[in-house]
């Protein structure tokens, strides 16, 4: 078996607990307040999402529009930063700039889902300015977007497989041929996709054989957390940060 890739981003002594959007179940997803709560619980890996505003500012926000979780409205890509900055998540917390997060939480490693192409270059520029390549992993459903990020930043940047890479790895786990890029450090996957199981012992074995970690999203039930850890996955992303912490402490793998 190939030794797991050890990009500095992955420097953690056991399975990695990820706070998905900082812990979305608390109702303040992707806000500084929610990230502070995750850090206070002991989380050092946080998943977030990025979009670019109309004037090129990079915000940590999941949806393409402000409507679902804020008191604002409109597509982020169509709005200037000054207008996005007035919106409040759950009516009270501002939408943060991603670079603000790098500065505010220097101990945190960020798993960043690039939601749209215009966000890619501002993200890489922010990482470069903050010399934060050791603490950012870039992912996206778009394999092409992640490949572009890797080409622009080189091996300093940790990336995960997009949908095409995950499919290729699933095929490899079944003994079928599939082309896979070598530059990724992780496969970040759901338990199943469109009714097809993704994460099982074969998949974990195939990933580890290629030096890839397996991080699974978004897992909120303790029974599923235990089952995945029993399979040997390398990380779990959750909205319920108290629950995952309790499970990992019970197993003696909370660091």
C-alpha cells in the first residue's frame, strides 16, 4: 500500500473532524460567530464555501444568492461587496470575507468549496497573500475547476477530487480502468451518490492505495459516524459539531 500523501494540510494525528460550514445545524453557517464556536470546541479543520461579488471580493458563503439564510436578497455575483456586507445571516451575523477568516483564525485549516469560476483566482490570490498554502484544501464538484486551481498554484496547493475523480476512483475500486489525476491529496465524498454507494471498504482501500485520504460529508448521525470510522475513513464533515466531537472522544481519537 502506498504511504498516504502528507501535504502539510493533512498533518493531523488521526481521523480529521471537519466542522461543515462551521456547524450548519446551529443556524449561523459560514459566519465568524459560528467558526468561533467550532474552534472553542476544539475543531481545527473547518469546511466553508466561496463566491466572488460583482466587484471581485471573495466571501465565505454557500448559496449563489443571499435569500435563504440572510435578510438580504440577490445573486452574490451580481452584487457589490458593499451590499453583501449589509446582509445578516439569521438577521444578525455579517457575511465574512474569506481573507478575513485566514487572518482571524490562523490556527484553522480550511476546506474550501469553490462554488463558481469567478471565485477561483481571488481565492488563490488570498492564499498567496497570507502564505496559507499549508492550511487550505480546495475542492469543487467541478473537476475542471480544481484542475485549474492546481495548475495555477502548483503542488503547494492541496486539492481534492471533483465528481469525475471520485467516479474514477469508484471504478478503480471495482477493478475497472479509469484515468485519475495524481495531484489530489483526498477524495471528499458523500456516502452515496444518486443511489449508488460510494464509501465502502473497497473504496477506502483503493484511495489509500493511491495515497489519498477519504473525507466523507455530510454525516450527522452518530451511528453513521461510528460505521465510517470503522471503515477507516480519514475525515468526517458534519453539521452537528457537538455530536461528532462526542463520538470521536468516545473512540479516543479526538485530538
